[in-house]
């Protein structure tokens, strides 16, 4: 059942008024493929725009906090934690993982996915002058805990 549709099939924001406040957490992932030379430039601090990972991390955190402004039917949430990690994967990729937490009435999957996506887009933006062929791939929900629908853990693959 699609919860963002009313009885007439019209889009609406889900009413979470009666839902219990519970601890909720979600982890999302994205990967950016690039030329090995681009990854080397990022890792060795030789990028003319500065610390690419730091800028992408801050962008991901900011994006998680503003998800409700980007995704029309998302609730504004009081996130208690947002962590964005960028890990080089030799020879040609960066893995981005975003973890969002709160105590609330609705989940944080969209916030984690938005954080991972915007961090990936920011990495692309920072490096596009040296590598326009980068590819953002494999953006997905890795896990979620809490809420009525229970826990979820993505299988391998």
C-alpha cells in the first residue's frame, strides 16, 4: 500500500500524529567511480579546490537536514545525528555512507539517501574539471532500524 496517497488516489503527507515516538536510524550508501588519477588527486590533497571529502561531508549533512525542502511529502525532522563518511576504494572509486538518527514518529531513510546522494553530487562537482566521466552509482538504503515496519538490512549484491 502506498501511504502517500489518500482514498481518492491523491498525493498527501502521511499523518503521523498518532504514531509513537521511537528511536530510528537509517544508513544509505552511494559510490562514485572515477579515473584512478582523480582518486589519487583527492587522496593526496592536490586538488585545487581543497579538501574534497570535507566539502562533500558537509554537503551531505546539510542535505539531510533539508530533505523535507527537496522531497515534497517528507516531514521536517529534528535529526539528532547525521554522519557522512567517504572512503577511497582503490583504484577508482569513493564509497559514501550516510547515517541519520532521531527519536521521532517517522523514519529517516529519505534523509540518509539524500545525504549520500548530495555528498556524491558534491564530489562530482568538486572534481568535474579534471574528470567529467565520473559515474554516481549504487545509491541504496543499506539498513534501517525502528518504526512500525521494523528493521531492514540490505542483502549483499
